[in-house]
C-alpha cells in the first residue's frame, strides 16, 4: 500500500521560471499560486466597459426571471431534435415526445444533482472519489477510470467584466445575482499528496 502511495505522490515540480522544486511546502506554494492566478482575477484592473451594441428590451429582461411552468418545459422538449444523441439514460428526444403523456410530470431525473433544490453538484465528485477508491475491492470486475482535465472557457472569464457587461446590456439584477452565484461562490484548495493546501 505504501509503495503505491509513494508512486502516486508528486515528488517534484517545475515552477514558472523553469526551476525544479522538490521541497513539500515549495511544491504546495507553486500549485496554490498557479491555480489561484488561474481562477481569481484582479477586479481593480477592470476599466470602463464599452457600450453594448445590443440591449435587452424590458420584455426580454422580464422573461428571464419569470417562473417557468410545465407548458414551457414541454415546449422546449418538443422543439428539440428527436434524433439527437441520447442522454445518460439512453433515451433520445423522440422517446420523450412519444411518451410525454406518461413521463411529462417527472422530467427531472432523480439522479440529477445540479440546479435542483437540496441537491449538490459536489455529490458527483464524492461519488466518483468513492468509486475510484474502491475499484480494487470489486471482485471479478475489470474497471478503468480515466481523469480528463478539461479547461473550461469560464476559467478565464473575469467575473467582474462579465457581470458588469450583463448589467449594461440590461439583464435584470436578479439574473445577474444568479449568474454571480454560479461563477463566483466557489472556493478552492489544492489536494497535494492527500493533504489540502491553500484556500482561495
């Protein structure tokens, strides 16, 4: 067990100047600095935003924050291409359209963990961690886990600029607050060799 743990440890890292660091605290500082710079932006650097070429009408702004009902959900489903790739449950849009009379009231998946009251998207991370951690305990089962590091466009978006520009375009304050909570409420630490380092 300790051999595998040692093999899975970060023993050295190259900093932005090309220097190799092998000291544990130095490695942690390099990682925390890198991800802190990547995910946090200096709002004081934001200057005057240009005037947008398009502004939302009051009706468009109102529509963004009004509650939606079952008919709107049905309209969205029925406007989707029925032959598109299926979702995680294996069913495509054509299935949902054909059997709407049976499943229309239960369109939200019991497995959906984001954007549903009392469910957290972080639960997916914990579940994945537990599954990967216990792969070796599965008898007679071959398992493979691949971790993909996908950079997302919003990792590089300066939140203050986005929210300021949305306000100039005419997005309602409630909408801007929702977006702000989605993009700016997270905090991070770096997990280095099993121990969290930094908090930003």
